[in-house]
C-alpha cells in the first residue's frame, strides 16, 4: 500500500511528499494534511531556487557571509550596505557599478548579491562582458539572437562582470550596447570593472557608443569604489607565512 501511495504522489508530481510523507506525524486530519502540504511547498520552493541559481550561470558561488567588508570599499552618498544586501536597488531598477583594481572583491560581492536575489525568487543572469559579447555574436550568426534577448528581458537582474579585461569585437560591442539599452529603466544591472570610465573606449572601441553606454549605465546607478590590496594576493601571502612558520 505504501508503494502505491508513493506512486500516486509521483504521478501527481508531488516529489517532496513521495520522499518525506512517512516522517510527518499524525495528530488529527487537519494538522496532518496541513503538514503534508507545507512539506511539499517547502520542497518546491527549494527546487525553484536551485533552478534559478543554475540558470543564473555563476562561475563560482559566493555568499555574503564569506565577504569581507573592508574599509577600502567606498560607498557613495545615499548608498548603505543594508540597501545593497536587502536588494532595495531592484524595485526602482537601479544599477550597481563596482570599480577598482583586480582582486579587491568586486566579483565576490556581485556574485553574493546575485545569489541573494535568486534566493528571494528573482531571475538573474551572470556573464563576463567578453562571454556575453561572444554569446550575442554566436546567437546572431545562428539567427537565434531575438529569442536569447527575449529571455534576458524576463530577468530581474543582469550581472556584467570584468568589463575591461578583454577588448570587444566591434559587432559584439554593439550587441552588448543593445542589452544595456534594453535594461535601461526596465531591470537592474551589476557591473564590475577594473577600468575608470575614461578608459572604457579601449574596451568598446567607439567613442560615441561608449559614451552612450556609460550614459545609460550611470543614470540611476550607485558607483562603489574598491581599493586596497588584492584579496587573493593577501590570502596567498598569509598562507605562505603560516606555512613557513
């Protein structure tokens, strides 16, 4: 009989119940049914969040618990740590722009905030600037660009990491500009870059396109400056000292 019950549950797509229903204690009918339904709802919520995290495309999962809020992170006037970590920038469709040297925590914080958004049920996509530009070119060549862009329009947050590491192909830069334009006042972006805005032309290769892209990004944006020594370098030196003692 138990196997038949579990079979019925799976046919009804009640996977959480099929695995855990035996663990629910019975006191009365109303309590028992309520606990069973809550069990299934929790299971579905966990699965939904896992799907959102997988779809986001994080290269490495990083959390806010692991992030070091060092004093070299300079928040602009009007922006607080809580405002960021509570994702209060999402409803007004504001952008966060993290600028600073390599290894200072920009990508970690961008990833951690994005993961937080997934856990809140938000749709997120995470790209490096180079990988998104290459993907856009590939989709354009295959004739599937519009479908891909339509998928991006259904997101709540797009992360564009490592703007400035690799100069972009002219066509890729133009397609990336289209993504930024589509996001403008419609959804939030988090941008990380090791370059000041005055140097972005070396990435996008066109003065007018670069100026137009920056103009759209900084309107409704908070610019956070990361300075100090590289996290990775500091941790490596610390490990080396510990090993040698």
